[in-house]
């Protein structure tokens, strides 16, 4: 069992929000053991824990909010933090949306590595699944099964000859995350980008922070991997699983899933406490995420 980690020193990144199109500035600061990942909303002073009961509007991005304060597009940053095993960090944000930077998690990985990773004196608690949990939404589904580490089997299928069916299977470690997952950028289809812009969304979207696909070609330049699309879905999944509060030991299989289904899986896990156990230094452990029994979610099947 590894110890908890934080960063060595504060670091800062500036950019624009993908959806607001407005400037945004973010500082990551070291935090003590058992602190977790907390966002500080610069304009209102509200502190928002990165937990699923604060998650909102999950169709195209993950937003967390408390009261009138909300922070959008947290998933790529959370993915980098979880991917590199950073457990405790204080995130101060001005602008209401995490900068989109290049649309991947690689700039956040570089930011964390620039800050340095500091091992702390207490072991990390992990949430170990003991029984499978599955969530469906029509033909889309996601299933988590017991496993010693975090394994992912992700499949996507789009009615587009360039994307088509893609599948990524792998064990997630900081090394594999850095190399295989973090560089994969967010993507969109040209027709959807036009629609989102007409709805006042994706205002900050451009060919420099999003892989844009027309019917038969990528119009935003070279892909970083032939299967960059499915790798980005894995990146998003790891970020959304960070809303569980503790790292999860499970084998997760996802079929045509997205943010809403990722969050539904997190809620289903929390709503079925007989399906998992916390592993580690129990004397220190308190699961502070409220049970999400009354949350709306697609049909849940635990078996
Ligand atoms: Zn994404």
C-alpha cells in the first residue's frame, strides 16, 4: 500500500475556459494528509470538495458546485491528479472554469511534475470493490468488477468512418497514465461544435484545444495516437472516478459511456456499500461522501 502524496510547492497555470471562452487562472498548492482534493472558488470564496455529490450537468463536461458557486470542466485536472496518485491538493481558481490548455491532461501532468510530488507520512485509503456493479442507459453501459488495481476496458463506437469502433485495454499506473492516457485530447465532430457554439457553449473551443473531426478527416492536424479518441474517454473516466474521494481498486469496462454514466457509476458504488470496502489505515478513515440514494440515475444493477 502506498503512502498519500501531495505536491512540493505551489504552481500556477493560466488559460481560457473551453465553455466560457473567458480567461482563467489556477494555482495548485500543497495540502496536508487526509485533506483530499478541494477547489477554492476565487470570486465567491466557496470551498468545493471534488466529490460526486457536488457534481452537476454531466452531459458534455463535469462541473462541481456548491450553492451559487460552480467550477466547470474539472475532469482533465482531476484525471491528472488521480493518474499521478496526488491525494491532497488545494486548488485556487479564478474564472469559474479550469483552463482547457491543449484539451488533454498532459499540461497538468507537466505542472504537477514541475511542482514535484511529495510522499506524505500516512498510507492512502483505497476503495476496493468486492462485488460487481453495473449501470445502464439504453445501449450504453459501464461495469466495475473486483480487481487488485485499476484496470480499464473502454469501447467507443461512432457512426463516423474515422473514429468508428475503438477499444483501449490497460492497467492504470502513473507510468502508463503519463505515456498512454494524459496526451489524448478532447474531441468533437464539426457539426456538434457548430451546435454547441450556437448554444453559447464551447466558446473557448478551437483547433488548438480540441481534435475536430469532419465526416472523413481530422481538420485539426495530426492525431497523437491512432486511437486518441478512446484514450481521451479513459482520461475522462479516471477524472470522473476521482469524484469517489478514494482511489478505487476495480476493473472497469465501459461501452459508449461518457461523463453522465461515469458519474452514475460513482453514485451506484456509493449507494451500494455492501459492494466495497475501504482498505488501508482504518483508524484514520472516514468516508465523508454522503450516500447518494436519492440521486437520479439510470437503472442500477448490482449482482
Ligand atoms: Zn474530456
